[in-house]
C-alpha cells in the first residue's frame, strides 16, 4: 500500500508531504495543486516504465515542470525537482534536472540526477538502502546482498528501474519496478465527435480500459463476461435510471457501446450519447476493471458529469477502494463529501499559499513544509474553502 508521497519543486508545489489512505480525496479550486500531485505520482509510474522523457515532453518540457515560484537568478542551472513515494514494502525517490551546460545539444531535456530505492526489512525502522544512483553512477545490492557498482554508465534520460531488468540478480528492484508500473491513471477520456469510443472498433478481450477510453465497448463487455454484470448494471441504474447498456457487435467483430432508454423505441448509439454519459461509462469501465491495479488515480473525474451522476460515481470509487488503493482529485465538494461519508476519511483540502514556513496540518500531527501548497483536512460539514 502507498503510504505517502513527497514532492519538491514541481510546478506549483514547492514542498509537500501527503499521507495516503485506502481512498484519498484531494479537493480544492483550480490552481491549488491537485493535478500536480496526480502528475507527481504519474512520474514515479513513468520512471518504472522507462517513459520519464516522454512524461516531461507531454507536460511541455522540463522548464514548465520546475517550481514556478520565486527563486534566485542563478538557481536555474542547478534546480531539480524531486518525487518520493513510501510503500509498505519499499520506498522510491527520484530527482530530475537539466543537463550540465556544454554536455549535450538537448539543453532542455530531462536528466536523472538521483534515484534511491529502499526495502523495508523486519527489525529496521527505516528502509534499508537497496539502490543508490548519482547521475550516471549506480550502486546496488545483488541477490546475495553484496554491494555492486555498475561499470557501464546509465542513460541519463531514464530511470535505473527501466535499465536494470535482471530479476535473478536484482529481484527486489524488479519488484519495485513491477509494482509502480502496475499503477493506473485516468485523466481525460476522449468524448469528442471523433472519439474512438463513439465508433465501432474491433473487439478483443480488455480487462483494462485504455487511458483515453478508446476500447470502451470491449472493456465493458469484458466486465460483463467476467462476472461483473450485476455491478455494472447497478452502477448504470444508479446514475442513469431507466437506461440499459447494450454492446453491439457486427459481423466483422467490431464492437460499439449503445444505451436503451425507457420510452424510446430504438437504442441510442455511442455517437448520440452526451459527453457526460459517455464519460460516466468510461469511469464504470475503469473502476469495475476485472483486473484491479494496486493503485488507481483519477484526476477530476467529475468533469462534464451532471451533478445527478456524482452519487453513482462516488459509489463506484468507494467500491473500487475495496480492491485497489484509490486517489481522487476533484473540485466537486459534493463528490468529496459523499466519498468521505462512506469511507469515514475526510478529504484533504488544498489551498494556495505564498508564505514561507507554511504548515501542513494533519489529524495525526504536523508535517513540515516550506511553501507553495497549504493542505488541511476538510471538516465533515460546511467545509470552508480559503
């Protein structure tokens, strides 16, 4: 289980330490840092999959990923962003910065500066160091516990997790990589007119929904055929009373989503569904996956949903929390409160703060912070948003 995440110098977050529970909800207005917490965890996932460079390229490059607050003029060349995660079995952290001047023509490319992997062992209060990387030099422990210094330099653009893949010699490192790589993230499902989910697509068994929802019909049909029919039917009936899901398939094996509605004598094809309805069906497929991940993150899942759909969405999230650890970022207070009422865990509220020495208040104590994001527990009722 993911216990905590630490973020330094990442976009609007100067420093943040956030503990996570079985179902964690981050709520706040636009610009308070919710999405940046989501992206920071996604960076650890990208490191395990060997996609660090692509991660930053998709975000607009390293320049846009660094802390956006005030800093000295000479800090740019040495600045780095850091993300660390702490799980029951291990801890993992990485620091990323820009290449040294004169070392490459890719002056704005991401470069791995440090990586640390620790393993939790009985009798030790802190994780025992398993792997330490400093720039292109890496030392780690092999299967016999011996300290090994790699002689071949590492690719500075990618993580040690993606470059050392010998499970026999470095089995614990492989476990870390595989665990992080199985995390799942959903942010934007395509619902435009040309979205793949609106058109017939060759159906193959799909226990995992694509990140953009492209294989929606196949994913929903897989849920139906893998004993998820009752849960799926209940989720649709709760949010869309009087609607029944139909998965249409043509002679060429192409599948598409359709809904049958009481009082209408023909089915409504995926091309006719509203953006909110199509997005809700994508969320059903993501949260009812017959192959649940160890960790699932949803970034503002309420986008384009009618308020009447939020109770159904909350029920799906709570149910998913029984099989996976779930993180939800949202600016819908109703969604946050509904999940909190079901789980007994109040949401975290993020607010902007530009003052140094800001504290992060937590029910079980105080966590230190420097600046950027102020985070507090939202009260159960009448939440005050700064």
